[in-house]
């Protein structure tokens, strides 16, 4: 069996991404033609999955400055967000996004270059669990299957409860209206156990489910179907994101470039789950 290389750009992913790419701007003064878009996207994927520095990018994969310039250009054009949205739309059509049981959780990451760009606008701050070293936090909203619906980047010194409202408001696709028959629950841990959090959820039409730490473990042993563990999907989502080694440590000084990598990683997760479900359906047939 051939070993898979997650840093390689597959034909299936390229077919999904190509229609979403921004068009090249015409060059009135001539010059060299722009580098192939597929090569550029493949190089970006290589940086994301391996965590390699831009300057260490092998020349045969792509010139680092050319790839980085194209990366910033696509980020400004909203390409990575469109790709993520397309992945969610494909999964919604294939399986259906589970809006009944949503989950939110945050994860902190080291940011060695944080002292060079300490502005709060860049999503950096002192990590209270790492001796005050610079760090960043990502807050993620997932559906019941564990797919990313929204992500917010902030400083590591921001508490999870302060990031809940921005995370709920950062959806990248349209949310269906909840109904009495189909309420939309949001599963949260003890760190969100505040009246202000419940008010924020009620104002947005969500049903809060705030469980004390450890209750999911106890519920896993229960035969009561109403006590099914729910929050583990968002914790698994953070684990999936960490497979993209560029996200394990934030080397980007700019918040927008770190977010672009996050959006690209979210898109990959969505497409991978689509392929996984299609493979399962093919086997069952």
C-alpha cells in the first residue's frame, strides 16, 4: 500500500480549489508570466503540513518569496475562506452539517515572535500557563460531526468566555434558524459557566449545555441516551488542526497570515471528511 503524503496537493483538492482562485491581474508592462497556480498552492500546502520556514522551502517546490507573495495575495482576495466555505457546503450536501449539537473550545499556541508584534490587533498576548511568554489563542466552533464552522484568533491572555460571542458571530456559512423541534445546543465546559455566557447564547437563539469538568467521562459510562458525550468532537478538531505543523507554533507576526493558514487547514479537514464518507458509502454499496 502506497504511503500517503499529506503535504502533496492531490488532483481532487486541486479540482475543488481551482475555480475559487482569484484571476491574475494583467501586466501592462510585460515581464515574466506568473507562476503556475497549482505549484503555488502545492507549496503553501507543503509549508502548512510540514511547518517548514518560508526561507527553507525547497527551490523545486517553489521560490519562497514568490510563494509567500502569492499566499498574501490570495489571503487578501479571500481565497482560503472561500475554500473552507466550499468544503463545508460539500459536506452539508453529502452528509448534512449537524447544527443540533455545536461545541466551542479554545487552545493556546506559542508565538516566539510575539515580542516583535505585541499589538492586541495581531492576536498576541502573554500566555498565563507558559510563564507569561508570548502566545496566541484560537477559539473554534464545531458542528456535531466535529467540522469547523468558525474560528477566532486572539491573545493567549484572553479567556475563553470573552471569545465566545466573537466565535459564534464568525460563522463562514449561513446558519439555519432554530425551531422548537430542532433547537441548536452549544456544548461548553466549566470555563464558560457564567450568566453572561447564557445570556449571549439566548440572545443568538442557542440552547446552552454547560457541563462541569469530568462529567463527559462519567456520562460515557451511562446507558442514558440523554447523557451522550458531545464536547469531545471539538477537542478532536483541535487535534486534527495540530496535524498541520505550521499551526503548532505560531511563527507569523501578522494575524491575517496565521488566520489564512488556519482557514486552509479547516478546508482540508472538511474535504478529508467528505472523501471519508464517500469511501464509506462506496464500501457499503
